[in-house]
């Protein structure tokens, strides 16, 4: 069952466009879903993208030093290997180019509607369609796939006086490249994955840099290196070699799960490596102590860097461990009463992960938004569907995150699950497919059981992996191959459906 439609960019006429599938977002998840549909001949879909280009996180995060912390051969689509990666760990511009060329290669750019920021998506029981309102017009879709992602909307800290700062304030995910930092007094708030890339990149050019640290991170060496031209040629001539490298990297990283989710003793060698890395790069005992975490490694995201510690230890750098009390027009005051002048403040403060902004815009059968349904924590079946939200599928939703390996592996697993659901609807002639409350409760219980005793719950830290209730609603707490096995096909027994043409009063069809 396919349909053809004309795709436009930017503001359009007021006519409502009918589509079979509407996909929100064009990062790895959105493009992966679109390519899956295109590869089996589906044409009646659109990719609604709020920006003017594909790429998602890798389009938006252009801060100095932005790069991936998973090896390139693994952090890419399995069906679209890139033998030409320049480095073992790719930098942001190269990953963005990869996504652009992949979109073009598989012909999904023509399905993208750019400038289509989704303001609301409402399920209508009468028409059995999703009514999606965007900045580029109205859409009516049989199926809605949210691929908005967890690293899409920056989190801005609630710091007294921040709005009174007379200098420049920018979030790492919204970098202002027109602003010259040369010679400036720069304050970086945060010491997470973005900060440890930003700080070394700008430290050599700024006048001074103050890094405001709330909690130190575990940092291990970054084994990054250029990929030799002969190796890139070999990958082209013998594609199986790159697939073998990918498999090795996957298995190597999967061993971390043994320590994170099974037995924390297996993390001890990683902790020893991190401590040795810190001791070799930071000679000042006082600074070294301030940079030493007091929680189990893996409780927060393990970071990789060879130049963060040297940058923080540089003569023009200062690590500030006191909390920020307030921001004044030209300075930052910490809780110990010290005032430090600043010309620019860089907020490396992360994203809305456990409170996805898109959840406020998606309203299901009874008019309640996903955010309302998730007020006590995100819940789903197989991380993809929610009871009360017919024909809605989530990519990179609850409990899909991983702290040790490539998110692209998880995304491909989810795409296969959603695609099987769509094909099941076609095969059975279903107009509506919806998971049951019992199924999502069973999945929540499974996640809770698997999370017990893991480093994320029992490692002695507070992280964005956990929601405000202390529940793990972001990470998959087990080996990723088990997630793939769980999502290989639709668990049809956990869904009810309404056949096309049936009245809403007719009994729902279960397998």
C-alpha cells in the first residue's frame, strides 16, 4: 500500500497533505526509518525536519572539537559502510557529510520537508489519523514515527542572574561561530562529553578559561588516529574486512556490559586505566584530587580524551569546584564568595533526556500528551510504543540509550521493529495498531529488574541516565544483542488492532 505525494520545503499552502507515514526528525534515527521504507518501495512518507538540512545532533553540534566517542566503523549504518573515514574516531563535519550523502544515496532527501518544526501532533479517533501541525503546513498521517531524539533540545541551567550577563552566552549545541574567543576570559559551565571536547579546542586561543565543575568525570585515553590511505583502499576493495573490524569493535565494547550491568568487579581494570591516565597527565596533586571521581566508573558516562586534562592544567586555565551562586553582568560569583570576571559563558550543560520536549506536543486518544502520561516516568512497550497512542512509534525513546557502544546499532534494531509493525498492519489489513497497558507494564518491570544492582543505580552518582524519581528510563540495562533479539519482530501478542473499514465499536483484533 503506497501513495505518491509532492514534497515541498518551507511555508506551503493551507491544504492538508495526506501521507501514510510521517517521521519527525532527520538524524540517524529518522533517516534510518526513511531508508527502510524507501528500500522496500514505500513512497507515501515524509520526514519532517525543523532545520534546513538533515543530520540531527550532528548538524546542530558544531562546537570546536566536536567528535564521536565511538569508532567510525561502528558508528555508521550497517547497510551503508563508509570505507573513506579519515580518522578512527570521526569528527562532526565528517559524520554530517556521511548523513547527507547517505540520505542522497538512498533517495530520501526528496521526502524531507525542511523548516517543518512540529508544533502539535494529535490522534483523531474518528478519522484514525494523526493530525500533525508544523511550521511548513498541516499533515494527516496514518502512522506517526517520532525520531526527534534525546540529544535534540539543549538544557539551560537555572542560574540566578544569567539573563543579566552583558557578554556572550551560548550553549555548546548552539555554537556561535561568528563570535571570536581570541584573548577573551571564557567560563565553561559543565564537564560532560561536550565540555571535554570544547575546553581543549578553545583553551589555546582564549586569554583565560575557567571550567566550572560540579562532578568530575572518569576519563580514559582516546585511541584516535588517522586511517592510512592504504587501509581505506583495502576497505573499498575488500568490504568484508571493514565488516569484520566493525564486528570486533562491537564485541570489544560489549564486554563493558559485564561490569556495568552484571558484576562491577569487571570495571576495575577500566578504573585503573582511568586513574593512570589522570596521574600521567596531571602533576599537581591538588588539581588531580579535584579531578578524581568518588563514584564507581560507568555510573556516569565514561569520557575519552587525550587533551582535556592538559588543557585544564594549562597556565591560563582554572578548575572551579565551588558551585555557582550567581552571574553578574561581567562576572560569575561562586558559593565560596569568589568573583571571576568573564567575557563569554559557554553552557556545556547537556540536553532534555528524561523529559523529551517532543512528548509535550504529541497527544493520544484521550487528548493527553505523552508528557502527561509520562509524568511518573517514561513507560513503553519495547521502547517503541505507548498504550493510548495508536499508530505511534518512538525511535530513540525510553530505555534505548547505551553508555558503552554505538547508538546506531540500537537505532537499526528499533527501525526493524517498527518496519515489521507496519508490514504486519498491511498484511492483516489493520488500520489501527496499539500496544496494551499490560505489555508496557511488563516491559517496565523487565527494565527495572535488569537495572537492579547495575552501576547506574548503585554506582554512587546522580546522572542524566535516571529520571527525577531515580528510575532508569533512558538506558538499555543489558547486552545490546539481547535488545536486538527482543525487537527483531513485532510481538504481535502484545497488540490490538482495528481492521480497515471496521467501526470503532467493533471488537478489536488480537493475534
